C-alpha cells in the first residue's frame, strides 16, 4: 500500500503541470447529425486555467484517426482564469463522417500542449444536412400510452437535385419497432425547419432505444444519409410521468423518501405500481418500501422507501407497473436519482474532461466532489476506475488526504497507462487508518484510453511527412533524437516513463521542409533511472511512439 501511495503522489505532481482543463461541454447539434458543406458544427466548452499568460483552445474534426480533409474551423484568442469558449468547424467538400472532435488547450505561444482529449461524435458532411433535433419528450426517459405521438423537430439544408425526403423511425434492438406508425415526408429543398412524429400502437412495455434518420432522394430510390439518435422511450397501456422524489437531502438510515408520480392506466382491472430503490443495477441493500393499491384511470400516486442500515447510494428508482393480479408486467422504467443513505454521502461529483471522451494512456481524468463526513472521525476517499465490475487494468490514481468530519470538497484523479475502457468510477470511503470500510459508491462513466491516431512509425501517413530516429538505443548517458521533415509542420515531443508519467515535454518544434532538427537526451539532466521509456512525437494528424531503454 505504501509504494502505491508514493507513486500516486509522484504522478499527481507531474499532472499538476497541465494547468488547464475543460469540465463541461455543450455540442449544439448533440452527438449525432448531418450537415451540408459549409454548415457549422458549433460547440461550447467551460474551461479553467491558472496560466498567467492565458491559453488558446482549439476544437478540430477527426475522421478515422486523422484531421478530416477539407475542414475549416475557428481560431482562438487568449483565454484567462475560467469561463466559456465557443468554437465551430465545418467540412467544405467531400462526403465524410467526423467521428471525433479533438480538443486541445495550448499555452499562449502554442509551444506547449496543456490538455488534449477527443469527443466521440457522428457528424455526416455532404450535400444535405439534417441536425439540431429537439423532442417533445425527454430523450433520457419518457413513458407514453399507445397511439400517443412523440414529436421531433429538426433543421434541414437540402441541396440534392430534385430535393429529398426525411424519415424518422423508431428502432428497438437494431430493427424497426413492432407496431409503430409514423408520419410521411414531403420533398424538402433548401433550408428550413420541420416537424415529424411517430407512435407505438400496441404491445406492453415496448422500448424504443433509437430513432433512425433516413434521407432519400425524392422517389426514395436512393439513400442519401442514414444515422441514429439514441433515446429511452416506452409505450404501453400504462403511462408514468412527473416523476420525482421528496424528503431529506441526506437521509439517515430508516428515514423515508417519497417517490411521486402521475399515472394513466388503460389496463382492464387496473394496475399496481411498485417504485423500488436500485443500486448499481440491483435492488438496494437493506431497503424497505410500500405496497401498492390498485390504480385505474388518471391520477397521482406516491410510495415511500428507505434504507435501514449502511451507507448506500441509490442511483435509480425502478418503477414497475403490474396487472392487478401481478401476473403481467405492463411497464418497467428506471428513473435516475442520486440519493444517499447513511452518514457519509459523496455529492456534486464531476469529471474533467466530462464523459464520453478518449484520451492517450497516461492522461488524467480529474475528479471533483463534495462530501459530508458524519462518521465522527477523519476519513479518506479514494476514486478508482472500474471496468466490467473490477479495477481497470493498468490504472494509476492519486492517494487521499485525511478528510475531517463535517462537509467540504475534495479532488482526485486517475489514468490508465495502457489502452482500455473505463465504464464506472468507484469512490471508496474508509477511516483515516484504512482499517474500516465505510462505503463504496459507483458512478457510471464512459472513457477510452488509447491512440486513435496513427501510431506506427512505418505508417504511410507518418513517413510521408517525417523521418525520425533515436540513437544509441539502448542508451547509457546520452542519446540523440533526429527529426527531418518532408513538409513544413509543427511537432511536439515528450518523454514518458513506464508508469505513464510525463518526464519532459519540449517546446513545439517548427520544422521546415527538408530541414533537420536534433534533440539531445541527457540522462543526468532528465534524472533517468534504468528502465523503459517512451518518446512520443505528435504531428497534426499522427502520433509516433518509440521505445527507449536506459541501462
């Protein structure tokens, strides 16, 4: 335990050098859409920095690991302290799909990269645009009765000769949802806004998990664009809306919390409705909850529940509507909540960058949170990445200071030192000596660590732009990095140890065509011990990695 804690402190020191971050992202068009050439995909970032000279922020479109051909994008002035930054990009020619937005924060003269990560998107660029979707229902969760319409509004920019038709259809598990009915499509031309709708006419507990957006030519003989919008909508003969919980903010064990809801029941004989607390996919430990009367017609209902023992986080309320004899499930939906029972809640948790995002191995996810320690003694809080229910392979993370009793704020970070996925973050709460486990709370996450851009030194894209070598390798006291550019470009060089820590990041090198550059690696100056290191060289649309052995 001691060696891990020491490593975490060292890792934290290296990450403090990255003095800028982004903790909130707003993509105007969402994560999916189609754009006509020249239309702007716009975004807004909430940033913070302690760089006295300010920072510059750039968002750039990527396709298959490289800058998207034919793009145009915003520039950046200097940004100070904290605030919002607005940017945009477009594609001016070609039929392409932008699958990531690369977000880069650099210092004032652009000689140092302070932060870099990638946002997964699906933006189609071509002749036609369909984007900026808005919904009559909350796309995260909605419950509707049979034949009740879901209405979708969108903007379009159609330039296909003869116009185009736009169809939005419900999908379930990869296929058209059974029992659907939907509006047709006129022929659209030019720019404008439109509205369409669909419904489900039959079936119990029917879930729509995607909306397919299909753009065809006027006679529907050719598909021009196709993509999908994620939703979480249900249709049945029972409808539950106006869902909320009421009660104390941080209830003690045994304190009741009330689940409130409005209902419409068209089931013969009525229905029984059971709200139940859920923790990490299962019914919460030590819960107690109400029984259900028979509901029919239209009205409102409520149900109390509690957790009788232990520190537990309730992350969803499962609402199940059953037939009156409880033999048939009519509807089952999950309402997200963030309710803590016990004496040690963790709240206001947020991550920088926010999920979903992709980062290079060794780059940190910075975490911030509030706590209320009512255990009567000091405590420690450890945040760790989880994958498929266990610690993520190859992770490193910060240790924990001692948190006093009462409420306050804290911070932490983690990273993966190898390619991998993180689907949850676990907060583990112990006493100060780590001999008592107070609680373990899991929060969903969506992070990918890996090189999404070209990483092979033998790749065509890289070797067409740059030659480089490192020698001698293995090195003893010194080695030389030699760079020779085939075209004018800016490159960034960094040295990383086997644990993912940045040992040195050099200022940006401006390389002219046919001009060579040498960089000396001095073991004593860099304080290198025996072992394996990695040199990472990043250009505009490639990353090269070379293993260096010090002996």
